[in-house]
C-alpha cells in the first residue's frame, strides 16, 4: 500500500501481513537475509500498531477500532436486548476485545471503523 503495508488479499490484510512477518522472522533466524527480513517484519507489525496513522489493535495505541465485526462484543450484557438495532447502532461495541486485530485497510490504506464492514473489521485467530 502507499504507506507500506504488504497487501496480499482484501480479506484480513493485517493478518496476512502479520503472518508474512512471522515467516520473514523465521527465515532471518535461520540466517537468510536477516537484516532485510527483520526490517520488513518490523515495518509490517509497526504499521498494524499505528505507524500508518492509526492502530488496528483494539484497545491499543492511537485511534484503535471500537466497532469490530464481532457479535458477542457488540451486544450489551443480558438482560439488555441484543438485536439488529444494536448491531446497526453507530456507537462503539459494548465490550472491548483488547488485543484483537481487525481485518485492516484496503490497498490504498483506507479504513472505516464500521461493524457492518466485515471485510475490514472482522477479528479472527489466524
């Protein structure tokens, strides 16, 4: 992307970048292009943590996401109602998924913190 994120696919852009950073670090540990691969990995992780202008890790850094596409974090505690009106509200999720990484920006570094945008805001464990 223009700000330096490796862009592999529109789904989970940051997860792909983080996974490629891990592979680069493993190669560096084996002595393969160590300095280059470590610098690459650092750039990708720093981007996700905020060097691109905002953090993509919930609860961390500058302007982190507050509306991830995640059902149970967007619902208030019972007995409060959790329905489509809750899902479609503009407010932040009722529960903070501290440390979760959202999908991320598009190929032009554009990102909108909207829970309905599941491509950019879904959290996952990959």
